[in-house]
C-alpha cells in the first residue's frame, strides 16, 4: 500500500481518539519511565500518553512518513521515529508498550504478541486496541464490490491480506506465558455519522486503502460510487439524518 493520509484519518479525530483514551484508562501504572506508542499515527494517542505520564520518556513509532510528520508538528517536544511495528524491538525493556488501532494490520499475532510482551520490564504493561470489524458491513461490502467489478482481477488477493483477530482464548494463551495478568474485552462503539458519504470517508483512510491503492483514478471513483450506494442501503439514515456506524474494538491489557 501507499503511504497513509493523516489528514483524511484526522477528519474523525474525536471518534478515533475515544478508544485510545478508554484503553489508557485501564493501564494500571503510576510512574512508568519508558513509554512507547507503537503505531502512533498522527500523535493523537501519543498526546494522551504524554499528558498522563508527564515525567516519562515517551516515544511514538509509525511506519508512515506522513503520520510521523503530522505527529512531530503536533507534539514537537516528543520523540517520533519511523519504524515497522512488525520488526521493531526496543533497545531496553519498556515500562508501557501501548498500541491503538495498529496491530490488526500485521500477520502472525502469536509471534508478535509474545515478542512484545517479552520486551516489557518486570511489572511493565502491554496495552493494545484493535478494530475487530472484518465481519461488519463496511468490510463485507468492500469485498463484495471488489469481487464484482471490472477490477476483480486486480483485487483478487486483497481480501486475504488482512490479519484476522484471534479468539479470546488464543490471545490469552499467547500472553499468559509472558505475563502474570491478562485482561481482554471487547467494546462496540456506535458512531452517528452524516450518512453514507461520511461512513465512506471514515473507512477510506483505513480499511478501504488496500482496495483503492491498486486502482487508477477512474477505477477508484467508480469503485467508490458502487461502494457508497451499497453503504447507503446497509446503513439507513435515522430520524435526525444520521447513519449509525457500528464499530467493534478488541482491547488487551497485560502485565508482566
């Protein structure tokens, strides 16, 4: 895929930051010294960490140059680095390893989660939040439109590229080998958005990227036209004109 578009992502900053705050609220640390925001995006989650732990050394890591540029402009006093969450390893044990809406893009969660847990200092915390939405209409319809249009050959493998979210049982089993306490829960957020176009704008910056990036400009416009029509049917407007985007998210907090 191409680089992320931080400006598109931030069109829904309040909605995207809410689960980041909900995750941080469950982190049971008082005075961590080394805090890493893995997949920090444009710095909205990093800002929460820096505010909660003002005495900590906070570092934000992201693979996207555009996201890192936006994060540095937002928080010039914080250290940000370009890094791939799948291959990154800390130079020293981390007190808080935090990741909001990033790790669901990566494969082999068993190896990834156990590696991240092993990078914690004793008493350290691994806190992760991942959208668990591949079964929601926004993703199901994207796969259907991809398979039914003239772009089907180009997009044949796209639906298989995303890692699925493991079961509660598997996730717990992987983490309890490294951690003395593992807390897992799921929350379904319901976002009132301004109709189908707003839902498409939301998903365009994230889940639609693997479908749109391989297409040329004309194909992208046609794909979005078909997709928006399907979204309008699946997400009818409420009496106030809003359409409700149902958005499940998986939360994990593990203490070493």
